[in-house]
C-alpha cells in the first residue's frame, strides 16, 4: 500500500494539462480492515439477495419446523389451501419448494438448432412460515411438537393429532413393545 502511495505522489502531469500541478491522491486510506465485512460466500444467490453472516463468513442457517418429505398445506398466498410434499429446502433464507405449488412459467431458449425453445412450469420457493404441517389421515393442519420416546430418541409429532412425523414405524414398534411388557408384568403378578 505504501509503495502504491509513493508511486502516486511521484506522478506528475504535463504542464499543458491542468496548469501543471502535481497529482496527489488523498492520503486517508483505511489501513485496518474492519472485522464486520461482507460475506465472502455467495452460494447460489442473486446479487440483490443479501444474507446474514457469522463472524467466520459462513451464512446463518435458520432452523425450520418442516423437513424434506413432509406433507404441508399452504396457509397464505395465492396458492392458499393447496397440499403438497416438500421437495427442497433453502436454509439461508427459510424457504421451501413444495411439489405442484407456486408454479411459475419459465421461457427456455433452445440450446441447439435441432432443439426448439419451450415454455416450462417450475416450482418456485415459498417462505416456510406460509406452510403448515398436514395430517393426511385426519385431514387437519397442526403445529409441530417435539417429544422423547422411551428409548431416548427425540421425534417430531403433530400437536392436534399426536401423529408422529419422523418415524411412525419406530413409534409403533415402541408402543407394541411397551404393550407386551405391561401384559407380561400383568400375567406374572
């Protein structure tokens, strides 16, 4: 930086231009970098999309109440009331892609002379706060709760129905084993 400044101060412009004055740039360059700089990781973002960063320049990933493969119902927006399955999760801006919901038209150019251009429908992401978990059996939406099973495994469940979301098979096995042990204890006494 000092070498660059010395080369600027030694630079002079010819006498015919700008009255022959020497060119001297301002010497107030910030020599210390600030610790809170812009995030260095772009990770598939558009130029106008900004995201929060941790001190180590990694993006802040938000926790969401839904996971990949969950069945959800859209509770707000122009697709309100539609039901679908989550196909993709974008954690840095809390958005999800739901199957057959929020369809947008995309005009695709032809890549070669033989292949014609076309108009395709794609699923655009929607914010995770606009979807709610849905029970197919009882056809009702519900918030999510967390509980620990007898074997120590932590699972998610629907608060209204009590239905286990994460692993229904494991929950059924645990209930059957508990039922067998209570029957064995009752028979023994």
